């Protein structure tokens, strides 16, 4: 977390599924941006986004339940409704309304799921290379294994391997690699189910403004097919394939991701009320 700008606050929110840890940074006014990391990640993964997003918005990064962050799970959120419930309790506990919910990978699935099942506190969603649009392909697991072997390579070779495999973790700062590897080796999630694909009816039910960014070299998705599905089904969607990026596009193309996020959110701001 030292990669984040400061100062930041740490908050704990009690839910029916456990204590959820939240990191807060940024402006005291403006519409809040809430960040949801990917599977086996934690809030520190957003360090390239925090300063840019926090300049004009309060930013909240959640350590999601059943991942190796500082949240403490006491009950498994086994289904879609349960996951929407604990996240809704977090937003309520923080007193947040009109939230721009941004999620990467499994966090993108959580954002889509919230828009389907409990959109009341949301202003928009931004799924980044999200789960839940199509079945996870076998190459994704091969990609994960390749990344783990890449960690064993000599440090000077890792950036080149990272570009070859479209795996930004191989060129991430050592401060991030150490806890990532510790989590991979020692953290055993509870019985959280995989991010199931959403049905056509579920995606069509999303009425919120939606921005979907997909990595051109994603190991999780077939970006062209996903682009076609979300644009056909989600009524108010903008979608883009990000070139020279894989599944971790917020780390690989941070400036572009930050620019797209802020442009999208700014365009949704309510018009100021004119005084008579």
C-alpha cells in the first residue's frame, strides 16, 4: 500500500458475511468511485489509478471477501444475490450513494452482478476485462501457470517475459510481487464459486451507464466476441478493446485506463442547478 499516494484512511464495515476492509483516498467532495480488484488480489493493485481518480473524487478500494486482503469472512457468499448483498451493505455502511463502481476481472463480475441485482446506490459501472461474459477458457489457467513459472526467471528477464505473456505481474514492483506470491502460496479461499456467466436476460436488465474495457491480448476473454455480446445486450453501454494490453490492463495501460474512466464519469455528472 506504500505505492499509493497519501494520506489515506482505512475503514472497516461490518456485513452479514464478515468485516470488509476499505481504503479511502482523495477529494472530500464529488461522486465516489469504488474499486474492486480481481481474484486473489487486494486494494494495492489499483496504485496506478489512485492519484488520477482521487484528484476530484473520493476513491474507495475494497479488499473483497474471500481474497488475501484485510477483510475477514465469516460466511460464504455462495450466489449472485449473496454477493450483491454484502457489497450493498458495504456501500450503505460507508454512506455512499450514486457510486461509480469499477471492477477488474472477478471485480468486474461483482460490478455487473451489482448492476443486475442491487443497482440502487450505483451511478454507473465500469467492468475491466470482466468475468461473467463467457465461460473461462482453458488458456486462462495455462496463462496463470506460465506466470508462476515466469516468477522463477531471473529478475532482468521478467519484463520481457511479461510482455510476451501479456502478464503485467512479471514487471510489477517487488513490493507487489512479494505479497502476491505469499498469497498464492499460502492463502486458501473458502468455497466461493467461480464467476458464472450472466444470461442474456441478466445483461439486458442492466439499465445503468456502462463502460466495458477489454484487453486485446486478454487470457480470460475473447475480446471481439465479448465486445459483440455486451454491445448487443446492455442497453446503455460503451465498449472498447484496448490495444497492447492483456488481462491486467489497468497495470499495463494505466494512463489510457485512467483517461477513459474519467472521461466516462465526467460525462455523467449532473448539470449544475442554475439559480433564478
